């Protein structure tokens, strides 16, 4: 469960992590948030596509594992939010060499997992993409900060509870529900359905495109990218013609009958805006800033 933010406002600072994406070095590939687990400082990757936070067992020292039964996972540097890690929130994904550096007293500040939306339940997460800072806001703080922001409600679907899903519409009026994903920070969008991706990019033959190998939850997958031939938009953000759109073969796992989501919207279209994931009101709020 989460705690409401305190009355005093204090900006937290997240770290942009750089990584190579599609043969290009992206300085803003992931957002790493400071957390404290049982008194030990670690970091977690912010992932708004995850309704539930996840700790990775190979990245935790034994001292943290032993404290988990009673430890709080607390986001630090802001007014704060906390979460008592529930049973089953531990993943045993093999990270190979990376598992040699386990967060603990001997190695503080190491990566330990994915920070999901359950930490921010009943509050709002404000991300200042330009300055790399964040705030966790209660209702009164959100009312002050939200003045003048463009607002877009999350899709009103009980199956999507706790997830920031918005509708992305193309020039022909075709609509698709997109999960706004900070875990896909350096990209524009990923479309789950191959036919939809072909319609937007005009690409029909994947064999003529260069594929990129990526890792998803510890497993390899192939992705393809091509520029959009049409523009797409929500009420608060746009995907322009020429922006690269991805299709990945692991999306076949996501394409199931009745799936309420048809893709993921990365953070690239938001540029250096201030973005608020308001989980208390189920709203996405955006304030544009000059580039």
C-alpha cells in the first residue's frame, strides 16, 4: 500500500541511464529511481507499464532478502511513497554477470528491480523530463501543479486498473489503446499487431528490414522499426510522420483475444515536457516546454 505525500514539497532526482537502442546511443534510455529497502539505498527502473513492482532476486544481497519480510520499499528524495513488498513480488530472472553486484551495504546504489505503479497508488507521479526530477503529489499538491496542464483520462476499463492507457488515433480515424510506458523511454511507439504496424509504416516484408535483437524479461527477441507514413495523436501528445515505429516478435505473446491494449507509447514523443501520471484521478497530464 502507499502513503500520501507529506505537505512539504521536495523534488526528488532520478538518473537517466544511457544505452544503445537500434544501433544508436540513447542518453535517455531508462529512468532510475532512488529507493530504500530496509535501510539500504538501491535503485529501480521506473516502469509505468508494470502495475506491480518487482524485485530481482539475483540483484539482491542476502542482507536485503532477509529483511524483506518486514522491510518497506520507499522511494526517496521526494515527499515519498512506500510499499511493503508482497509475497510473489520476487523474480528470479538470470541477469548473468550483472548479478555479481548485488545491492547491499557493500554495494549501495545498485539496481534491484522494476518500480511499478503500486508504489504511487492514490497519488500522482510528476516527472520533469527536462531537469530529471520528480515529485510524488497528494490531491492538494496535484491541484496546484495541474493548473494549465493538458489532461487526458486513462482508458476506463476495469481490466486496465492501475495502468496509464490512452487512445492513439491515426489520420484515417483508426484507434488503438496504448500503454504509456516509461520502461520504453527512448522510443516513440511499439505496435503489438503486425497488420496495424504495416498499415502505419507501409512496410509489408519484414525480411527486407534489418532486425534488432533485444532482451525482454531475460529472453531474446527480434524487433523491426520503420518510419510512420501517417501521423497519430492523442489529445496531449503526437506521433509525427517519419517517427520510427517498432514491431517486435515477442508481441505475439501480448496479442490475445480480448487484450485491451494494442501497443505501447514510449517517452520520446513527450520530449522535455513535464508529465504527470495521476493515479488518484486516472489522468495523464502534460505541460509542454520549449525545446
